[in-house]
C-alpha cells in the first residue's frame, strides 16, 4: 500500500500518529514534533480531556479567548466572552457596547425555542390513507412509544410539543415526513431529538406492518430513508434591538447625527436589496455570533447554516438586520434563529466554556440566545458605522499592525514605536515595510 495511505489509524497512539504524519507528509521534519508538542498542555489530565473531544488528535489549536465589556442588555451589565482570530471583531464589539451603553443599551426577548426534526420516508400510497392511519393510530403511538426517552425532558418542562404528518410527494414521488417539534429547554438537544426520531422510525415500521389501513403492496413499499433533527430552526428566534432619538447619536463620526442616521438607513437598504452586499453584511453579524457561540461551546456551524437559510426565507437572500427611522427614532434590530444550549455537550466539560458561561451568569439557553443576538447586532452596528464614515481599513489595519510586526519579528520596543508612529496615520502594509526598513538600516 502507498505509505501515504493507512489502515487502522485511529487505533494508533498519539505518538504513532504524529510520527506517521511527520514521516509521510512533512519530510520527517523534527520541528514538526517540537511544534505540536509545544501546544500540548502540561497537565496530562487536561490534555487527555481535550484529546477526547475529537478523534485523531495530535495537539491543540489555540484561538484567542477575549472579552468585550460594557454590554447593557435589558438594563443588566454583561461582559461577552469571544473566541475569534480576526483582530478587529472584539474591538468592534467593545466600541458598539460602549456607544449603546450611553444610549440605553440593548433590549432583547426570545420569541420561541421550537426545534424541528423529521423522519423522511417513502411509501407508495396516498396522503389521505396515510393521514387516516396517522390520526387513528400513529400519532398517539409515537408519543407513547417515546415516553421513556422524553421523561426527564418533560420533567424539566420540555419534550415533544407536536407531531405532524407532511406530504412531500409533490417535491419527490412517494415522499412523506413525520415532523416533530421539540422543546429541549436549556439543552441544544441534538441527541435528545435524534433519539426520539430513531424511536419514531421503529414505531412507524411496526405500526405500518401491523396496520389494516394499507394493503400488502403499500406496506412493502415503506422505506425509511433517514431521520435527523433539522438545523433550520426558523421558530427558535431571539430578538435584539437598540434604539434612540437621532439627536443623541452625535459622536465623533465626522458628520451630523441626522446625516449619520440617513446614511446608515441607506446602508441597511442596500444590504436588504443587494445580495452581494447582504452576504458581507451578514458575515459581519456572524463575526459576533460565532465568537460567542464558540466561547460558550455551541455548534457555530449549525448557527451559521440556519442564519443564512433564514436570510433566504423570502426566496431571496437578504439582510439579517432591520432598520427603521421614524419620528426621529433610530431603531436597529435583529431576529436571529439560533439553537444553543447551556447544559450538556461541551458546556460542562471544557473548562473555558464553563468559565464563559459563568462570566455570563450561567444563563438559560434563552438568555444565551439573546446575548448572542446582541453580539451579532452590535457587530453589525460597528461595521456599518465604520463603513459609512471612515471605512473599515483604518481600524482594521490598526488592529492588524501587530500581526504584520509579529511576522517581521519585531521586539516589544519596536512594536511600541510603530503604534506611536501610526497614531495619526492609516496603517498600510506598504508603509509598515518602508518604516521597518528605515528603522533597521
Ligand atoms: C469583516 O470581517 C466584516 C465586514 O466586512 C462586515 C461588513 O462589511 O458589514 C466589515
């Protein structure tokens, strides 16, 4: 076998895996081992915990763990934990938080936490025959047959809220769904939902086989294709908003509050009607959303996928935020579908996730949804404010300066020199190099 291909890799020890990759793909470079080992935690138990979060772990991959203070949410102060590699995101969050702190802060609420999941099946029958069977037999059996699984969730106030049969045979012939809506309380609930759906699958097969609603041909045609929760949760919505009279918007924007509000309005209109802009606009929102989601141990891929699908709910990709300027009231808000958990998963296992949640006052899932929506909205406000005034490069490059200097191997004294040098200038790669050469000559 080609030595770059391997069997039974996952059974090998960490050392063996490391040696293999170094040998086969990294020219046996001794620095590789050294580098990977540098990132191992000296506390063996803690390293083992991290290794076991995933499979085939070689080392840890550091990301900055930062905080953004001064968020006032429903009149309560918060400090937001943020894990992100993009230098200007935390600065933008801080700037936005401070700006709105002086203007009433953010107001939030959760509309609902309903999460769907589906059993996707094919059956050569009609919707009317299936509906009769569903109403007379199946619906009740699905609830009853999952009582063991749902017991503790029901004790916490959640469980299966409703189960429906859906006709999808127009989209795909013989295709139907059993869709259930779940309330998973403070858990993200993926395992709970998927366990219920797998049990539904068994019950569906048993009940169809035992039913006299169908003839033998129909029974034999039943094929369960799959069952899985949906990461599209358009009813699991957190609302966050900020508002103030435009006269109190006055800041150092370099224009009057009225001009700022009007330009901001147009920028949001463009994000609504022009998908090329909407995507970047929403990407900026996700900068804030994903950073808090990662810090709190939540599945940011699910959150991203859902947010972008929701941005298309009208049939056209559009902005996730909304703006209104009425009677001199500047109002900016987001309704973000977001499924998160504050119990289960990584939340109790990862020490820094535990710390993040503690920093946020050990919030319920609903509260965390609100906080994450605020983080996205604040980020969008900061981005738009920069874009319509000085542009983003000024702030962005200031933050990026340290990355450029680190690449050049600058000392702390040299970094201080450059920070001072750029106090009244816009940072550019070109100018840094020019000044660096001068300094070094
Ligand atoms: C960069 O990560 C995010 C922005 O491009 C967002 C935006 O344009 O609204 C600044």
